[in-house]
C-alpha cells in the first residue's frame, strides 16, 4: 500500500444484489476465484460504507438492500453471502414488502427470497402455535386493523420477537450507507 498511497477509490461499479450476488456494472460476477477474493476482502468503514479492498484500492459497494444477504445452507443453517455461518440471531424484522431481515453477529441482513418459506414456517404466536398469513400481513401493515399480537421467530434455539420495520428506516437504524459516493455523499 505504501508503494501506491494515492490510488483513488472506486464508486458505482460494484454492487451486492438481494440474492447475495456480486455485480460489476450490473452484470453478475461469475468467476469463482473473483467471488472468493471479493468475499475475503469485504469490509466496512467507520462511516458505514461497505467496500472491497483490492490491493491499495477500495472499491465501494452499492447495496441493493442490506450489507449482508443470508441463505440457508444444505444443513438448514444460516450463512451470509460470503459463506460464513451465522451462529446467533440477535433480531428479526419484517418490512412492508414481506422481506425478512435478520440481525446476526456481523449485522443486519436480508434473507434471500429463495429461503423465505422455511423461516416463515418458523414464525409462531406467543403461545407457540404457527402464525397465519393474516398475522404476517398485519405485521407488514397490510392486514385488517386488529389488536396486534406479537410474532416470534423460533430458529435453532433462538426465540426472537419479529418487529415491523419500514425499508427506508433500515440503513439509518443499522448504520450503513446503501450507495457510498466520493465525499461521503449517499445518493
């Protein structure tokens, strides 16, 4: 890094989509070695700007939603898009579109839509009975007005109350910039 102290950062080229795919100028990165390299070097500034460190250069990442995308691996364990297992959940949220957001030890992540059903099947009412679609709709804000009944996500020994959270609140509440730009301005 000392050899190239003034390498400019890159903005607007690399993105992370809602299924955990790296995209370069909108096209998915498919080379396994490149994906593994980006995964190993994915990090965040103190200001909440996510980037990939490419030698002396920081390539800032545009986030389609959250900095982490969670999926279920073959053994029904949660993993983030870089392949690291999520060992403990600290929070669960549903947004107005029915997206399930989970808080793991590395921060907030969107559950990939392909894996939504198994975790939705793990939503329970306070007494432990499975919740209905109507309960989820009320939590999203789209159901009939009725007294709210808390929903819980029961997964791998954790029991978390699922909170409603609007999409536009996610980045502010969890301290990240979805579209970092030069000069710290997020568009």
